[in-house]
C-alpha cells in the first residue's frame, strides 16, 4: 500500500478482479480512506453517460452500479470505464485516484411477445412473416428461427428468417373452424445462440373473401399463330372453403372463341384449350387481339376475375399449301404420263408407216406394157365397171397403166419416217427421265415447299414442250386427257407417292 505524502490515501478492495463487471449485474465496491479520523467523504467523476446510468459513490466510499445492457457494443465485448475517485478530509486534504472498470458485454436472449393470429385461406399459399415488432433481440443480434417439428402442421414450412408458409388442404382448413392451431417455434440469436420459445395461433380467415383464380402459365398476354393451340391450366380456390365456389366461366371479346374451349377437369380445376384456325385473321389484318375474362362467383355473390389478352398472328395454312403443291406435283406427272402415252401410240403408228413404206416401193414401180400388132381389146372381156374399161389402140403401141404411180411419189419416204421415229424415241426418253427425277425429288412435303420446286416444274414443262413435237404433228398437252389413277402413275414413275 502506498501512502500519500501527508499520510492520506484511498484503499481499493482487496479481492481479485474487483474492477471486472458485467452488464446487467449489480456491483457494490467498498473504498476506504486512511486515516479514517477527520475524513469528510468521497466523490466520483466520470462520463456523463456513466453517471446517468446510475453509478454512485456515497460518503463512506461505497460504489453502487448496475451497468446497463446498452453500455457495451455487442462487437466490442469489453469496454473500459475510467473513473476519478476523490477523498476529502476536514483539514482540506484531498486525494484523487484514477481507476478503470472493465465492463463485459452480457448477451440477452431474444424477446418474443404475443403474436397476432395467423388467419389462413383454403387452397392457397398463405404467408405469415413474424414481425420484428413482436420478436426481436435486445442486443440487436441476428436472429434465426427454427420450427418445432412436433408442433408444425403437415405441409407448413418455417424459414430461418421467420416466414411461415402453409397451404392447408380442405380437411385441414375445416378442422381449423372449431380447433385453431397453436404452433411453437424457437428463435435463436447469433453468435451466442441464446434461445426463446414463441407461440403462434393459426385460425380460419374470418372474412367472406371472393374466390381466387390462378392461371398457368401466369401471364396477361399470350401470342400465338393461327395454327397453334393455346393451352391454359386454371385453378380456382376460395379462402372460405372450396364448397363456397358457385360458378366459373369466361366471356370473350370475339364471339368466335367458343365456350366449349373451357373444360372442367374437377370442381375447381379447369383447362382452356383453343386453336384460332387459319381463317381467324385475313390478309389485311396480320395480327388480331382478343380479350378473355375468366370470372368466379361464390355463394355470397363475391366475384373475382382474371383478364388475359390473346394476340393471334396470321400464319400460312400449311395443310392447304401442301395440298396445292401436291396437286401441282401430280398434275405435272399426269401431263408427263399422257405425253409418254401419246408418244408410245405415235411410235406404233410410225412403225406401221415405216413397214408400209418398205413394201410400197416394190408395188409402186412403173409398169410398162408393150402391146405389138394389137388392133384393140374388146370391152366384153372386162367387168361392166367403167373405170376398168380399156380402149383399143391400133398398131404397135406402148400402154402405161395410169392407175399406178412412179416410185415413192405417193406416201412418205421411209427415211423421213425413220427420222421421225428417232425424234419420237428421243423426246420420250427425255420426258421419262425428267419425270422420274421430278417424282423422286419431290416425294416429301418439305421438298415441295421450297422455291426450287417451282423452278423444277418449269424445267419439266420445257422438256415436255419440245419444239420437235411439231415435226411429229403432236401437241404436248391433249385437250381430252384421260383420267389417270395413282396406280397408273406409280407404274409409270416408280418413285411417285400418293398425298398424305
């Protein structure tokens, strides 16, 4: 112990760690003055906030104080509180000593006050957020919520942030009518993990609320082409119970949207399936919007509705186009087949003419009859046909029979016929080859949708319109064309396919 120069001093408590304090714990420290005779009393000097928090030292040297919980920051953990203690004697002697109190932070558990009732609706996802107005940590520590598994209803989930979600089923919802639930949960601060148990009361909603409509996919604008189908799944729920729903229907701004598009799967589950069709828009209106309003009514007349807009875009009618392209495909092959038939018939005709031309050369030779010393022929020898009567010729005469002609004067030359035969064969082969390639190349719908299809039609027409047909005295297309069947086409062109 050190004495002041004049023998006066302040004596501190002799217990170990007497200056170490904790928030919220009351402390009483006894200081003594030496010598005790003639002692006037103690006084203390400290920060204003410390003095206001209740720190006092009486005249006997008794320090009393309960450090407040707000004194030490939760991150500091320990805070030094400097004090100046002054002892004064009646003779005017004063002794001052500076001391430091070490105040440690005290963690307090979270506080859970009485929570508002959680009113739930049937068939919908109810969400309840535990507010910091009712559950908080006095030290401003982060909080973590944990459910008490045995207390939680089936399907309910409590997140670490204190968000409780639950979509009660019909039986669960009905059970709440007479027996509201009380569920317990644990709230824990961090990092000290002090815990407090809270309670939450769950009951049926007391309001007569309108039905709710959920559309999947959930959107307000749907865009589709004329050949596409709009498929929506619709769920109707009522917060007061599914039996409270009276009706569910829709109205559309366009009367071409039929009521039959809405199909009921169950009492509260529906499907809306609708395809506009290729005649919904026209060449002028490339896009046409239509509004559809779904509405539900409950028994009390409460109404809820959802409005969607369907934007229908013009689309090419592939089915009609495929039918048209197939008709072009078949027509070209029919024309090719008909020309081949005509050429085959002409080939037979030319073959016959060629045979006749070869035989006719001998029969058409000049016949000379030398009639020497003939006075005449009697008509009695011949038949009465005047065309065959021969007049008498006197003297030595040469008679030429006028019913016969010179060589190859009547009929066609066999060389000319042979040339036509060659032309006929060449055209037929080219038409057959071009038609075979055309039939094989455009057996698929996708191939007939290309621009090349139209170009190949023109190429095939060029082959069938061979200028040499004039030499054969034939036309590429007959006016009275026979009706050819698909079987005829398959027989002529092995790769031909029927319309599918």
